[in-house]
C-alpha cells in the first residue's frame, strides 16, 4: 500500500512539473517571432478590419489607482482608407481626436471643432519627433505559450517580456513590458495585450487591443469641410 502511494505521489509530482514547464512556455527565436509579426502586419494591410484598443495608466507611478484612460478605434479598408477615433479621459481633462485618411488626403476633427484638411505629412496630434531613450540594460524573452480558444477559434499565444534596467548616478529604475500576441490559424492578429510593471510589481500601464475582420457596415468617406463665407466689401 505504501509503495502504491509513493508511485501516485511521484506521478503527481512529474505531472505538476510538466504543467509548470508548459505554463512557462517554450522559448522562441527573435527571427521566428518577427516573421510571424511581419506576416500578420502584411495581412492587416491587405484586409478590411476594425480594431479597438482600451488602455489605462497612471499619471504618476506613485498614484494608487488608474486615472488616465484611452480608447482608440481604427477602421481600415484596403488599400488606403483609414478612420480613427482617439479618446482620452482623466480627472483633469477629456479630449477626442478623429482622423480620416483616403489616399493622400487627410482630415482631422479635434473635440467639437469642425473637420479640416491637413497635409498628409502633418502629425494630427500636433507634435513631432521622438524623445531619446536613456541607455540601460535590456533583457528580452520571447516565448510560445500554447494554443487556446479565442473568439470561437483556435489561437496561438506568444509572449514578449522586455525588462529595462537603468542604473545611472541620479536615475535608477527597473520595469518590465509584457506583450501578449494571439495569432489566428491563418496568421492574422486576433488580440494584443500589453502591460508595464515596475520593479515592485505594480502595473502602471495596461492595454487590450482586439481585431474584427470584414465587419458589417464598414464605410469610410471624406468628411464635409465647412468653408467660411467671404464678406462683400462695403
């Protein structure tokens, strides 16, 4: 009886170890995951789709609750029709930015303002350039987490964990950005998830992005531009 019990315990330990290893995921190469992402992006550029992103973050890392929320809806009709609605909400302010791009034509509507046409190269957010990164140690892990059912279809889940460590005389900071990517069987994106976690374990940013392909009633047209009437000289 004792021998039988030992066998059962040993088998359970082996099974638990297998589950633990499986849960951790299988390491994949940068080339393999980059190829999957590039393929999914190519399919996006050739598809009609709607994506909805919902993000929440802290204004300061010392805050105790999320107080900044962003919703970003993107509608796309291949090859060059795009409609976006970006909404930002916080305790201090709310803002809304809507854009339409058709070929080389670009239109923008900010909050309650009227639609206006802007140059195709103009940044609709009103700023340009990118801030530089502070040099620091970077560790990137890429893993295949297995298959699961998502939106009633089989999905393959991959995870990218990027840890950045800054250890300068007046600046010491560690944070990890974890991205999760769900791919459909045909290689398209089904869902993306991203979270930023500080060294103390606190999540400071969280985002979920989901895709819908060939949605009904998808239509993107140029907006009506109001022109100011000129007064006749007196």
